[in-house]
């Protein structure tokens, strides 16, 4: 979900550097648990919207370290405002492109990746920009640990079908596939986008894990 450009968003983020927002996140590659001061697993959300999903997770799970990743500084600023209000010590925010993920996280440093309602990039010639394209999947492979999982939710059937194929063809196996999530009796934390649009049609969800040798 993209928001209208906010004037001086980057400067406003910088004011909060080293508290919840981390400007020089590249220096923390392999050292994220040192930043949090514990050995808890690290979960990241790529494309955090206004922050409802990951902020709720952080409140419910103090034994997990969360990192919200957002490419657009105006969007990230809205998440920061929510995090400051809640004073979530187990949540940090970084302003990067997901294609650079392995520059910011070491091998096996991440346990879970969330992709919630990512831009579907519907035109075929934009397929490589989808967050489940092989280009991005290679980045996820580099940072997930041996038991790592990627969890995707979307309301776009075309993107979901594309994702199923992309994961299957690139060394991932799928589980917990839902074709209409909100009709299932499963625990689900929603995003702002999901709250607004879920009545318009089904929400799709999947979990993907990497194949291991001998599996």
C-alpha cells in the first residue's frame, strides 16, 4: 500500500535514528541480535504499509525480534509513528529495497519473512518486480535459516497463482494454502489494506519453505 508523498519524510525518519528507525542498517548485517540484546528469532515484513500488522505481532510476541522493511520513506514514517506511540522495544524499521536484502542480513539470520498484499505488478513485462519473482526469491534464500518460512497474503488471484508457480519452480515447497482465508477458522492478524478490502473478495495465503538436501 502506497501513501501520498510526505514532505521531509526522510528527515523526519532521521530524527529517530538509532531508536526504532535504523538509518545505517547495512552495518548491522550479522549483528541484529546484538542490537536487540537477545538471541530471539528475527522476523521481517517486506512492505509494511502503515504498520498495523507488524506492530500487532510485536505486541503479541515479545520473544521475537521484528524488523519492518519499506522502500518508500513516506510509508515507513507512518509505521514509525505507530511504533513510537506503542514503544515497541522488539521492533525496528529500515528503509531499503528488498532486492538488497542480503546486504543487510547475514546467511541464516532471518527466521520468517512476511509478504502482505504486495504490489501485484499485473503487466507481464513487470513480472520481475513482483516480490515472489525468482529475483527476489534468491534474496530470501540467502537470509532464511534452515527452518525459515515465507508467509504470503494477497487479494490478487493472478499474483497468487504466479507465486505458487514461482515457488514450486525455484526450490521451495508449499503448505497451509488458503484460497479464502477469512472463511477459515485460523488465527489471522490483518493489515490496514486487508481490513478495508477483504469484503470485496477472497484473501489468499500460503507458506513456503526451502527444500533441504535429502528431503
